[in-house]
C-alpha cells in the first residue's frame, strides 16, 4: 500500500512561480517555515487546493493568483515557495480530511455579570465588519474595499429588547494564530474581555476561505452567530447554500446579511441575543473532528489543563508559544509541555507532515466537507472563473496602460477638484466677504471690530472657502476605494515599492496618509517587522494630507492660470518621490533589513455606492468644519493678537504689523527662509502651521488682512496675495515663489498630532529625527527649486 | 481712553486668553495622549493598544 507521503513523493511537482498565465494547478505543499508559510496555509494554499495564475503586474512582479475564489497577489520569490502539480493529478484524497464534528458540553454562564452584554465582530479583512458596525451603532467609522482599514477595536452601543449591548469592531484577520499584530490583537481581545457572543462575519461568496476562521472560533466554545454578508452577491452568482444544514454542521446560527444596505441586520442581532440567552444554560458545542489520534490527544491534554479551551489546548500541541505562556503558572506545566511534545511527534509521524500543515489541512478539510453537503455551486460557472466586473481589470492592470490610467485618474480627480469646486468656492467667498463688510459697517471702529473682521473672518474664512474642494476630492477618493481600484493601484506599483525597500503592506497606510497622517501612522501596526514599520512611519508625512490642501488650492488658484490640476498633482507626486528616496536611504543604511515576505488579497471590483461616498465626504466635511470652529479659530485669534500688539500710534497698518510681536518673530526667522524666496509672513505661517496645517492659510489670511488699508475695498485672500508687494515695489509672490512655498508646506515637519502619533508608535528618538529630517529636506528641496528656477 | 475702548480691550484680551488656553490644552492633550490614545485630539473611541 502506498502511503500519502509516497504518493506526494511520486507526484511530479514544480514551483508556482514558473506557471504561465491562465494555468490552473494543484497545491502540493508550501515550503519554508514561519509566519509567511503559516499565512499562505491559512489563506488556502493547502494540499489539493486549486490555484489559477491570473496575470502578471505591469512591471512583471507581483503575480495575481486565484485560490478559493479569492484574488491574491504574490511576488515571484514568494510563489517559488509553493510546490504545485497538474490540476488533475491524484496525489491526495481530500475526503480523508473530513471527519465531521465532535460535540462538547459547555456549562452555562451568566452573561450579565457586569450588566453589559458584549458582542465582538470577527471576520476576514474586507468582509464588511465595519459596514455592519456603522449600520447597527449609527457610527461613521471608515470603511473601504480593501483589508486593513480597521487597525484597533472600535466600540459602539445599541439597544435591543430593552437591553443595552456593546458592539466591538475588531481588525480583520484570517486566523487567530497570533503570527501577525492584528491576529494577536483579536486573540488577546477575546481572551481578556470574554465577549458574551461572537458575530462572525463571513463573505458569503467566499465561504471556503472565510469559514477557516470560523473553525477556530468554534473551538473557543463562545456563543457564535455566523452572518453571511454580501448575500445579495451570493444570490446573483447562482450558487445555493442550504443555510439550515450548514448551521446544523457548525452548531451555530447562520443568518444572511447585506450590511451595506442594512438587509438582515435585525435578524443577525436577534440571533446573537438568542445565542447569548441559550448560553446561560448548559449547551452542546460543535467542534471540528480532527480524527481519532488528535481527538485522543486533545482529550488527554484537556484533562491536564481543565481551565483552557479546546482552541488553546490544540495550540499547545502545535507548540504555539503564546499558548504555552498560558500554562506557565500551572503546577504541571512541565508535564503538559513534555506530553504535548510527545503528542506532536506522534501526530507528525502518523501523518508524515508537520503539525501546522496537518491542522490547517484538517480544518480546510472540514470546511470543504461541510460545503460539499450544503453548497450547490452554479453549474454554469467553471473553476478559475473570475467574479463579475472583473473584465475591466484587464484594462486597468494592462501591462502598458495601467500606469498611464493611474496617472490620468489622479489628474482627473485633481482637475475636477479645481473646476467643480471653483463655483461653490466663489459663493462662500462672496458670503464671507459680505459678512465682513456688514460687520465692518455695523460696528464702531475699535479693537473688537479688528478682532472679528481681521482675526476671525480673515483667518477662519480664508480656510473655510476650500470646503467644497475638500468634499469633492474625498468624494472621488471614496469612489476609487469602494470600487476596489485602490488595491489594484497597490498591485500595479508593488514592484516599485519593493525596489525602494518598502513593504507591500505599507501601501494602505500611505493611502490613508493622503487623508490624515495620524490614522495612517496607526495603520502601520499591521506590519509585522519593526524596521518596516519605522520606515513606513517616517515616510508617511510626505504623503500630502488633506490639511495641506487649502494652502495648495490657494496658491495654485492665485498664481497658475493654466493646468491647475496638473500642478496640484505634481505636488502630490513629489511627495511620493521624496518618500521613495527616503525609504531607499533608510532601508539601505540605518534601518537595513531583509525583505519581509508579503501576501496581499485583492478585493473584488464593486459598484461604489453614492450613499457610502456621501457618508465619507460628509464625515470629512464635518471634521473640517469642526477644526474650523476649534483649533483654527483659536489659532487665528492668537495670530491676530500677536500681529496686533504692541500698538504704535501714527503707524500705517503695514508698519504696525511689521513692528508687532508676530512681525518681530517673522523678521527673526526671515534670514533662514529668504533663500527659499519667502518673506517673513510666509515664515511665520509655516511656524504656526505646526499646530495644524490649515493654520498656514489662516495665518496668511490674518496677516494679509491686517496689512490692508481700512479704506481698501474688501478683496479675497487670493487677490491680496496676488497684489502683495515688497518695500521696493516688486511682487512678493510669483509662480516660482508660490511653488517653492508649496514644496516647503508639503515636506516640512508634520503637525503636532502626527508627531505625537510617531512618538507613540516609534519612540521619541524617531520623532526628533523626523522633525529635523523633514524640515531639512523641505528647506533643501525648496532652496534648490527656487535658486535653479530663478537662474533659468 | 473711553469706557467703551476699555471694555472692548478687556473682552478681546479675554477672548485671546481663552484661545491661548484652548490651544495649549489641545497641544498638551495631543502630546500626552487622550481618551482615545490615537493622537487625533478628540475622543474617537479608539482603545489603547
């Protein structure tokens, strides 16, 4: 009789990276060890799984594969770790891995111990947890059609049947193995907080991969409800799932859900409450049956560690270090460790494989077996067929067209921001001008009028006028994110990222960085390697955040009459270029390290919804207005006061402001900024911008309003900058000075909130480094640009 | 100096003082950490990590 290993050894195998596009093959084994191998196994690269090579990225690397209905991006070097064979080769019996279920009895618990019911949302990345969270709690947490948007827990509350329930949104995870920070976070949360129920969100269109995590949760013996999200897509696909049978097999309620439009939410919550109520009595839990040998081991070891759940006992057998930590205090810890090691050896000898592969194979075997009974696939759909909407992918990721399309889309976005935003901007501008004039006429002359007109209206109004552009830009970004294109952009530029020493996973924090640096710096928590994290954190501030946008919009509109969208895009591209150069230098010098392997899931293309884009746009607009009413208002008042005092009798407004505290401060730093083409007003504007970048514009609004003659007709800040002159009569600004100023604003040190986030995530040393490095780079780039442009 | 000027000056200095305290508190809160510990300066409900 030929055993399994002989069958594998007799199979003609090759490496996945050599397979041509369009080929479907079968996985034999994943070589190597450690976290990356574990991640591949968890994502479905288990023995017998079929993989289809979909395409090479435009720069030949990485490659897109389809496995278990998911699209996965792997670099050639990483695909070379996967051994494959012909798709029809018979080298393993998949049925061997399906042993059905075993039942365990769990004693009843009192879920109302602290009078609070806690439900945790757990699921794979990008399966719709945050969409459900927002729908249930009314929160407006960010959602996106890519994994890694949620990096820590978010808590919200809702009431059901007169009971108050806390809903906790946890980061997306493929497993609870604790190999990566997000897995660790979810596992620790469950261990420390003991939720009363787990709401396991699964993508109904990709059950095989998603239910792997479910098998791990099953072993934890916590009441669970499985929400089959994106049920509408499942129905459209023509597949049929026997929900009742599947629920029976898993021993957990399964409820169809379409989180983005709220269908099924009530039923999901009702099922969760029923599961909690039932858990108060003794219940029978279903667990994956791992076969006689492993089940005997689990029973024996479980008796030695009565306080641990089945999941942790299995992890001890797998030699999981975090699980072993939990038995440290036990009297029989050494005996448990020794017994587990013997069991591991016995299992590995019997299965002729390593323990991690064996357990993963068995879990996937269970999922496959259960789905074989409950899921009827649409007979018209062939293996390897891609999801609907995928046809346009050929164009968007085409070898020659992908990069030009990416650039054209960016340009269109910026151009639309200018052209569409110009009209509402004019209305707001005239509204603010009218209010300023009305107050000017209605109030008697005096210090209070000066504060309101020059300080508050001049400062806050100067920034407020850019609200329409901010809303338009974020509307477009939201459309691109929701469609799934942003993740493709990561696929397109992955090779470039790899070349400059950046981790592929860094793309998501960078993307978030275009909105705000603080959540972007926090999003680096998904990077396993500390050096990767530091490089990413230090380069995120070069991704131009939305707070800098008002300054660009003001200067581009004032000094560039043509190709405004292109000029704005060039600023963003220079930021990306400086980040790339910084990453190369850092990863080749002080932060030198081996390249971390990375597997990225490419989300399906989805039709973006106007509702989601509007919510995203509105939440961004609300944040902007909140900032106006708080920090920008307060900063404008302080800047005005520093520019107003001390008072000197008989001086013109210009002389008065030059001799003010602000003027003295500006004159002191003028020698440093003069080689960049800046005057003292620009110098102090960048200084005050340290609190928040919008304050750069509000400071200029205050300083230039204060300078203008009281009799002068009210003009916008843009016009004031266009007409501002030096003592010798020359214009202060021209396109070269404006561009040099924009470069400085783009690159100089991040705001205080971002610096605090850097300190927290990377340490004080790196925060200090960042302040000097970014400011040094900003000064140098602006200096070179200004001096060279003046010579030309 | 008229009474109106004195009152206006007091009101303006009061507003400036409030603004100054607000900005300083925000800066201290942000650098020291906040309820949410994410550095955003407002309670965004993020838990300590």
